[in-house]
């Protein structure tokens, strides 16, 4: 959900040899296998999977822009 100060952004580019933006994330939503999602979990974040959809949330007290 986008709001005035939050905008959904892709963490991976679908185009070969193109890197996506490198924003700081509030949370991550992943669609794919559990391993694909796990490969992209920042250190200290918690991942949950339901079928082929996963969500990754930061540790308590995290602020976007904090180092991973």
C-alpha cells in the first residue's frame, strides 16, 4: 500500500544486467520459493512464508536508513 511517504519499489530488476534502485525498506514482500525469499532477507530481519508469498519485517526499533 502506498501512502504519501511510502511507495512500493522493486527490490530486483526483471531486466538482465540492470540493477534496481537501492532504497531503504520498511518491509519486504516476496513472491517465490522459500529459498528465494531467504536469499534476500537482511541480517536480523524476520521472514514468514505462506505458500509462495513471504513477508520480511525488520527488527524492533529499526528505522529505514539504518545499516543492515
